[in-house]
C-alpha cells in the first residue's frame, strides 16, 4: 500500500542534495529528520495555508514559484502521491527519440503528423480535474484537501488552467491527459503515438486529416491544436518524403529531422560509362534551429553576466558547461546524471555535428570581438591569456570526444543562474 502521509520520513525521501544547505536542514540525517518533522507538523496543522507564490513572466505567460520551504515540501509530496496513486509520469524525451529514429529509417509508406496543443497548461480545466480526483477514493483525504486549497479558487493562481513553474502541474497534467493518450493510440491507422507535454507525434498508415479530426474529438474540452505549429509529411514505399509543405523536415524534442524528397534522386539515364551521382541520405538528423539559437543566447547571456560580476572563473565554467558535458550525482540513488552537448543530442549525425562548428565560430567571434562598447569591455576585462582559454573550448570537440566535467549541485546552480528564463 502506498504511504501517502506527509511524514518526515516520506519528506526525507523527496529531499535533494541541495536542500540541506538551501533550507538549513542541518548536517546529518538526524538533523534532517528533526527539521523535516517540524515541516511535517506545519503541513498537517489544521490552520495550514499555502503562502503567496511569486510570479514572473516568460514568453508572455505567468510563471509561479514557491516562497516557502514548507510549501515546497508539501507540493513535492502532493505530486508524489498523485503520481504513484494514478501511475502517471512525464514521458522520457530520450526514450521517445530512441523509438522515433528507427521508425523514421524504415522504408514504408506512411504519414507523419506533428501537433501542438495550444496554451497547454492554461487550457486544462482544473475544476474538472479536481472533480475527477474527488470522485476517486484512491487519493488520501489530506492530499485532496491540499489540492482543493491550492487550485479550488483563484486565490493563488488567478489565471485559467494549471500554473506554470509548479512541478505539481506537470504531474496533474499527465493525469488529465491519461484518457486522451489511451484513446489516441486506438485511432484507426495510428501505429505509433508519443506526447511530450504539448508536443504530439503520430505515425499513421491512414490519411492524416481523419486522424487529426479524430484526435480533436477526443481532446479534452477547452483544448485546441495550434495550426501554426502543425506539420504533415508523407513518405512513399522507398522512404522518400513525397508530401511536405515548404521543406521536407520536422523538428521534434530538440532535434531536426531532414528527409530526402524524390526530386533529390538522380533523374534520367546517365551517359554511357558515367557513374550515377550518389543519392543524398534519406534521413539527416540535426539539432533543432530553436535549440541552436537558444545556445547562442546563452553564450551572450554568459558574457553579459560577466560584464556585471567580472567573475572570470564563472564565465569560464559557463562556456565549458555549454561546450561540453557535465556529470553529477543524481538525487535518490547512487547513479550519475549526465547532461550536455553530447548527452542531450547524441543522435545527431555528421551533418548535425558540422553545424556545431558554426556555433563554435559564433562563440569565438563574440569573445574576440573588438567592436563597439561590447568589444571594448571584453578587451578591458579579459587578459589575452583568459581569452585564449575561453576560445579553446569547442562544441564539436565536446560532442565527439564526450568531454565531461564534474560539478557540484551548488556550482551547477550558479552556472545556470543567468539562463533561468532562456
């Protein structure tokens, strides 16, 4: 039986490596338990109320953050209870990509349909969600009470739907979409379906328009697809992309998949004694353009942050982090968490790797710039030796050689601080 209580021992299981220092829980396990016991008592008190959340804007939408460590642990356990009771969790990006690529390599006639749920979190009907949970006896009374206090009125989150930035929203959204996901896989013609938050990808033997209509019918009330982000591709029996809008490609979960159209194949007979030119590859895998742009922005934000704090070591760590990979201990077990340019985009091919060269060139041009106020600051704040060190880092080398650096959670938090909203 699942232990849904907000006890100190349950909260300890959800404690991360950064928490003891961040929330002053103490130095030893006994200290942690004593501190978490006080947090548990606060959550279980009859007069417990969530504190006001702080709010910021990201891409024109409000993003909420907790302001109380008691609330933080209450939300973690609440999310844990919902996830374990209803058996829901967010899809794994790496697993999805690992399933998608072999399917894309197959030489079979098919349609590829990519859809995006418009304003995903905002369009979730939280009243209907709370009613669904209220009718089910699986979730504990205390959990339901906290959910109702948090989402049952507009006190904390005046906007529609679920609040962005709160981890609980990701868990609740998966519960909300569980029935839709099950029904989508059963639509006639669909032989592969994947959803990562609001991004949906479908492989179908049937025409894509009826599939989309069927999906729209089973989409929860209030939700709609964003037509501007829709992409439909069709492939012939030889695996060539015969149906596309502007270009034969699709971007999904950070990757850009570029396909070969029939027109790219050698046409007509070749002159006698002349070898036919090689056909281009049927599939090229690159990093999505939006992700490349995001990395460029992070390079510039790292430099602008350096102008303010003059911390050369931090700038160096940020450039090293962007161009390489990071290894750190993972919370909850003895495993290691690997992230970075290779581990985030391990499936790109030679064409994708060549694009990393342009990213390295962008970084080096920025660091060596002598133009305007930007260049003058760099010339003033960095020595020649420091610049040489910075431009020695290389995206393609970090990828090819899987260059990996160790980092503490505290330092990693400092490194990422200037990219919080990018």
